[in-house]
């Protein structure tokens, strides 16, 4: 008989697991606690869905230790970006690659990615149960049972009008294999509430504290309100306890509480973990990296040529006006003070600050603003097919595992990889 596979969670990894398991002959049921599956897919890539990336994956993922990273890369080698494109092509989705290696649906619509996955589930006979809360899992000698609480509109209608009375019914389903694909805590508006972590713990797993990753960073400083909305090309370096630990370059964004932008996102998980461990984190930003990166082309003589300008106006020829004004204030210069009045040395101090604008990081932004989590179930507690080594007939995939990638399609690739591998294994193992 075909294995009865229950997939708890209807996000990217859960849908990939369901399709993979059904294609391998399993009888599959998806349990989703929201009113529809795949909500987070619709949010990815600013609504365009960066499916994966054709670039080398080495150095693009994080985990607790090098052994876990080796497991991550070994899994992605088995189901890589090329296989992801083949997978979606088999579902009727054409993709295209951009110059940075990012792969998107040809239409650049995230909705079509969800459409083809849902269509595949329909074609393969996958049962999709929405508005279901997974209340308990009871493993036994072969498989087990899940208890769910399902919410339906009164009278049995599934899509009643707003305000219609709802009923909660208890149901029990039997499984041969159970796949946990319940997501982490990031972007709870899409359905990630962290309940999968607690369920994994109840089933015998340990947990590396989940923290926000790919997220804005909150910083110390009373000048951020004045900088809110500023976007500037630059480079950022992360210092942990004074030691340079990570860096990236691109568009930096200033907010009223700190810093944002892709380069900030790329270093945020490292800062998030370090802050959790009680270490001191600082960001050093270079707003002149687009030029020589140092401001060394300015000499006392060249500065004197602009002696009639205010220092703010002089600096505004290099960076955003708001940033020029803040740097002047930080260096003790009045807004109407001219270059001639300030003197070349003090103007050079301002230029130096633009190349080494240092701020103390106090916290990552909350899970509500994060794209993914870092932390989760240790990779050493699952095998190469993501089967649990703590609980028989259980698989754990996607963001529940201690793996997170940088921006650029790498986190969705992890979802497709873990889903495809675990789904096939769950369908075929006895």
C-alpha cells in the first residue's frame, strides 16, 4: 500500500515535499493552519519570487558548525538550482536567470509559482486541509496519529462572509510518515508562528534559539530620525567585540531607528546571534566607497578652492544632504559655517567620518520584520534525507532546521531542496 504522508505546513518546503511525495506514489495530506497555503511565497522577491540562484552556494549559508554546513551543501548538491529549475519546468513554469544568478519565474510574478504548485497538488490528488491547528502528534511502532483542530464556518461552509460564526471540530488522522514543514517565526503575517519548533521539541529534538535574520538592525544614536529615508551606495563592515567579522556593499538605507538595505540584511544574522550571546556589535559604514573609498583625493589645497561654500554644501556634493548635515553636527560644525571658516583639517575630519561612520548596534528588528530565522533543530539530529534521528517516521524540513542563507534565492532553494528530498524519502521508505 502507498505510504500515508502528512505534511504539516503548506509553505514552500511543505508544498515541495507534498508534490515530491505524491509523485513518488504516496497518499499525501497537507495540514495548513492559515486559510490558504503558500502565503509567504507571495511575499518573496518583492512579489517576483527569487526562486533560486545559479551562483556557487559555498559561503552563502549559515549554521552552528562546519559539520552542519557540510550537510547543507551535500543536500543542495543532490537537489541544486538546476534541479529546482527542472522541477518547476515539469510543473509548467518557465524561469529566467538574471545577471547576478538569481532565477525568477519568466512572468516575475510570485503568484504563478504558487499557482503551479497548487495545480500539481490537485493533479496528484494531494488533500489540502486549511484552517487546521496541529494539536498533538502521537508516534507509535509504525507511523502514528495527529490530532488536529479544524475551524469551519457554521453550517459547514468553508468561505463564509465576514463575521459569520465559526465552529471548531477535533479530528484524528493516521500517518505512516509525518513531515514537519511549519516554518520558523519570521514574517508571522504569512503564518509562521514558531509552533513547529515547540512540536519538534516535544518529539525529542533540541533547539538552537531561533533569532531574526535578514532583518533591519536597530542602532544607538539620536541622529537617526534626521537620516530617516536616506539611501546611499556604500559599504558596511560588522565589528564584533572590535573585530571585523563580516561586510557587504550595496544600497544602505537609513531608518528612524537604525539601518536597513540588502548589505545590512546580509550581515544581520551574524549580528543577531552575537547580540544574543551578549557581545558588542558595531557597524562601520563607508559612504564614499563608490569613489576611492577613502576621500584621499581631497587635499588642503583642493578644499580651499571651495572656501566660499558651507561645509554642508561642500559635503552634499559627495553624499545625501541629510547625511552631510548629520556629519557636520557630529563634528561640531554649525550649518552655516563655511569651508574657509572651518579650515581644511576639520573638513577632512568630516570626510573621514563619511568613510568610517560608526554606530553601535543594539538589537535586530523583531520577527515581524525578518525574512527568515537563524537557529532551529540541529542538522545532526536528522539524517541525509531529513528523517528525524529522535523520533521514528518523522521528517523535519525547511526553516525549522538550523540553516539560513543570504539574500538572493538561497533560502527558497533550501526549502525546495529539503522538501523534494524528504518528500521522496517519506513516500518510499518503509
